[in-house]
């Protein structure tokens, strides 16, 4: 591992950054932003998996919204189609390779998977793009309100898996969640372009909280068996030690401890982050 990657991934346990040099990259001149609504979650997933195979599309991100996410957001966004079961948000940079055909491309692919460009939310200017971005980022606020409503702690996955395992992982989520639907509220959303969904769980009753925790651990183990990661975005921190142990085993954790002792022999940096205090 390069030294820079070792430190970036250390969550403050190996050292303190005192100086950072940054560089600017050119801003995007124009983007095409689209929220598409699908009749099933499976069609939305397959739509993304096929479009990711087109290397010249210059798509910056894909975001996934499952049916429960859409129903939750519909309180603030009543124009969400009532019959839609999933949505995909796409941001594509308009470049020379795609500026002549991107509308036709997306229209054709949407039709193939049961959606229509006519029913999509599009951005024709920066103001509309800003509104779509607000929609994209509205999920955490809404789900946090639900956690408060049920007086529960937040339980969520931060799992990503290899591209060829994503569909299987997605189906595993659905099969496990379906049998517990009456006891847990859940939403699946997030960065599907990186094979990285967040599954948030809320126990409807206090006695179902252990069930939610058990289910998260099952998801972690399945992802690890696929060669995935338990922390694609938000780190291990102080509450996901068990997940890291599932990924690397006790021997792997001991190796991390040895590395930490080299940089921080007194164990004073980032106490209880990644490694138990």
C-alpha cells in the first residue's frame, strides 16, 4: 500500500495532517441531469448495469431510489409518479463524444426497461439542476426524521461489491428484507454506479432492534463473501469494529495494530477509531 493511501484510510489513527496541497480540475461546461422512474426495482437495476457498459457515456454518477424511498420522499415531492417502484438519477457530462446523440440514447434505453423520457424529471438550466440535486440529497434528512419518530439509533450499511456481484447482492437484500417486512422499515438507496447501496433499517418496535442488527451483520458477511467492502464511504469509526473483523479476521486486525504501534506507540491518536481502544 502506498503511504498516502495508508494515511488517508487511517481515520486519524496514524497521524495528523498539517498541510495539504490541492489542485483544480476544469469545471464541467454542461451536464445532462435526469431522474427516471421505473415500474420495478429490477428494471431500474438492469437499466444501470447495461448503461454502465457504454464507456463513452461520460456519466458522473448514478443514484438509486427504491420504492420505500420514493414513498418516503413523496410527502415533500408529491409529483413522484404513484405507480413507480424505483428511480434512477443520472448526471452525464456533455462532451464531444456524446453531444449529438445522448437524448436518443437515453430515450431508447429507458423504453427498453419500461420507463419513458416523457415521465422523467430533466434539468434544462442550472436552477432545475439545483432542484434535482436537492431531491437527491433529501433522503438522509427524511430517514433521520423517521429514526427520531421511532426513537431508534441509526442502522445502515455502507457496503459495496464487485460489479459482477451487484445484482446477486441486490437480490439478497430483497430476499432477506421481504421476510421481515412487518417488523422493520427499510429503504435501499445510493450510489448504484459504484455498486454501493445504503440499506437503512428501522425497528418498528424496541424488541426488534436485535433483529435489525443481526440483518446488517448478515449483509456484511454476504458482501465479504463476494469480495466486497463493509465500508465504501463512511469509514469504520467507533461502532463498526465487528464489521471490519468480518472482513479481515483477527489476524488482519492484529497486523493493523502492529502498523499503528510503529506510528503511534502510545496509542493516543484517534482512540477507538477502527481498532478497539
